């Protein structure tokens, strides 16, 4: 039908997956759009099968029903090239019963006479017909104007939701969507007992305790060698993009399985991206005390590089331990966004050098003069001095740990950068 293509055009993004496969969108997908001074929220749904009785199609239908319940205006998109179908009639009947403003858009009409394309769809009895091409943008602006006409501009709507963006990542079928549903307290994303159910990265604005967040449910990452279909390739791309665009990642592990190389791979990408992190071990209620001890040892051994992150043990399905996640998220976000004055950083640097001086490189020892903050999310500490190009990676890691411990920054990685000034008296510093 071109729903996701229209979503991308309305939001000026490529956030919805688009490919020549039916049923590609399975969840409700949210995006911000704007027409002049008029902001609006767009919800892209999966294919709607009102009469579905089992399997994933039932789950998709429930997601569409949720979107219908939440929406202020409904846009029913039909395929102008395929013509009117029995399925279109079923959906039209269901949408009419919703009792909400309903706009009929006949898509894929590029290069066709509008009157001819629209003719048979008058049978649906849904009022004016808007002939568009979501791929080419034809008629889209007018469609949006019609949708927004019943709603006056509210000045308060001009401020977009703020707050941290939280990407929920992990291997397939570890319970990511179930966790998001538990956090939100509703069935916002499909939780279905089938690996790879989530294909898009779904952004969900959310408020809790007076604070604003955006949760991002990502598709489960797979090993590169197992990515065969175009859909799966899109899913990996969306996961990577979601991690890069987030402030904080919740990495979900499955306590009933071993800590795998893939868990380490995902954690490594999160660290490389500089994202704050909360490590959530799910399905903790499904393992006994012996398995719990073994699992903790595996985490300590295989994910030692994630030692800066807080670990939480939960059951997303039962809701056990879920309430503590937002406290860890808030702390990690505060650490990632901290502002550190230059005098405090320089004193911390001097304390680190007194504790352990950088090793000599040949006849010279790197000299560290002062430090200042060069960025946030993650915090970047820029150290100035001479001969700093010779500082070893191990000493850099020592400094990173020292700053994290000194300023009690749990939940975020930290970067140390060096800026070397030319020293004309270097020969005297032997």
C-alpha cells in the first residue's frame, strides 16, 4: 500500500522500513512531522487484517487497533493500481465504526488520471478521495492539510518531547519487547514467541514520574553470517542506527542461555558508540541458584569491558525488578551528560599522575599539564601537555578508569583525548 513510504515522507526520515515485501511493518511506529508551524505525530501500522484468527497477523491487527484507539484522525491508504478489494471493504467498515475523522488516500497514482484512479473507491462511501503518490510526494501536502484542518494550532504543541533516548538492544528473543511493554505498562510493541518478530526500531515517547523519555525497541541483532534476507539486513541497520542515535542503551541478556560472543559483540558496539549503558539480565526467575552463580561468572569473564554499567536482574514477563531500571537509566544519563569544571579535572589529572606516572618513551616522559571537558554523551576529557602522542593505550585506560572513579560516573563510558603542544625545551626535560 505504501504506508511506510508515506510515513517516511511525512516525517522526512527513513525511520520506517521500506522494501518489496508485504507485512514488513508489524508494530506501531511513531514519528514527528511538521507542516509549516503545525507539528503532528504520525503512527505507521502493520497491515491490518481485521478478521485474522491466529499467529502474527492477530498481533499485527491488535497493534493496528491500538493505533486506531490512540489517533485523532485516521488515514486509510488503498492501492490505486490494485483497485478496490474485498479486504479494503472490510477495513473501511472497521474504520467507519471508530467514529473518528477518516481520510481516504488512494496511493500509487503517479502517471495516472486522478478521476479514473478514484472512481471505484467512491463505493466505500468515505467522502472525498485524495489521490496521492507517497513515493513522489504528489498530493501529500494537501492530504496533511485536510488531516490537520479539524485541529487548531496549540502553542504548547510546538515543544517536542525532551529527555533521554533509550535504545533497548540484544540478541533475538531475549525479551526486549516484553521488557518495553512492562516499562510502559501496556502492549505497545508485539511480544511474540518467535525470534525476529521486531523488524523496525520503534520510537515510543513516554512519561514516568514527571520525566520524559523515548524508548527505542530494536530488532534483535544476528551474526553477520546469518543475515540472508533483505528484511534481516534492514533490521541490523536499524539496530545500529538506534544505538548510535540513543543516549542510553539497555542491553538485555537471557539468563536461561549462555553469555555468547554475540552479546559481547553488541556490548562492544555500544561502547564504541560511546553510549551510556544499563545491563539487564532477563528471565532471572527461570533459573536456579546454581545457574545464577554460573551466569554471573560468565558476565564477569566475557563482558568485563562493560564493568562501568550497572547490572539488574529481572523478569520482564512477571514484572520483577523492572521498576529499578529507570533509576539506573537516570543515573547513567546524568553521568553521561555531566559537566566537569576544568579546575576539578586538572586536580584529578594531577592525582592520577602522582599515583602512577605515564611510562617513559625512550628518553622522554610525557608531561600532562591540565585537562578540560571536550564533550558529553560520553564525557570527553581532553588532556594538554607535551609528548602525549607517546602515551600508551594501557595508560589511557588507566586515566579513563581514574576519572570514572573520581567523579563516581556509573553507567557511562568515558573518553580521554590528548593534545600535544610543541615544547622547544624538550631536550631539557630528560
